[in-house]
């Protein structure tokens, strides 16, 4: 299992930071973070829209637990940088070539510190799914299955102030 993400202040907001060394070239990782079919294997919502700065994205839950919502593409510099609004959060994916592959950094800027443990566990699992997908594993689970195991680790690591908001209705792990 990969190291836990970290939480850091970001002005009047908070930022979760994750880093993964992937054994794949940036172009392959870029497709995994922008192609709708590949995103469906690891991202918690289906994304429709164009990866063009200023474009509107629509996020829909594959299990129909919540209504669709929208975001805006803030930056898109293939194959190095993708940044977009996801609800009240801003997600930023940075891809840096390294010998033997790519370092992927995911930054999730949160408006509420209290959901950091919840979202940290979620993104941790999603990034694990992304790595498996890139490695050619085709039998993957929907994001959320490993959340219940990861969440207590994030609560312990990030503290009680980062753990006051649990999963939204309909997202409780089974």
C-alpha cells in the first residue's frame, strides 16, 4: 500500500497532497487521467466535457447516489498539468517524467478541513486503482470499496479537526 497523503494549509483553505511513482511514461499516464473510458476505472465520477481551459465539465455518479454537478477546466497542459474545479474543491494533477516512468502528484484543495480524512482515504484508493489500471489489471472495483480500511488511518494521521465530516448520504461503505 502506498504512503498516506498529507494535509497542508493553502491560504484560507487546505490541500491534500499525494505523490505516486508510476512505471509508465507521462503520455500513458496523461491518457489515464483524461480519457473518459480510462477515468471510469479509477475516478469516483464520470466526467464529460472537453479538456480545454474554461470549458465546463459535468460529473455524474456511476451509482446514481447524488445529482450531477459541474466544474470548470482551470489549466490543461498535456502531458504535464491538469487542473479543474470538482464541486467546491480544486483538483490539480501534475505529471513529471522520471527515469523509468512518471511521478504523479494529485493536489486536492479543500474548502473545509473537516473533510480531509474522508477525502484523503478516497483519493488514496482512487490513485491505487489508477496504478493498477496502468499496470494492466482489468478486474478493478468501484472506488469506495477500500475506503473503510483507509479512513481510520487518515483520521489517525490528520487528526480530529480533519475528521469531522463523514461520507455524504448514499456513500457510506458497506
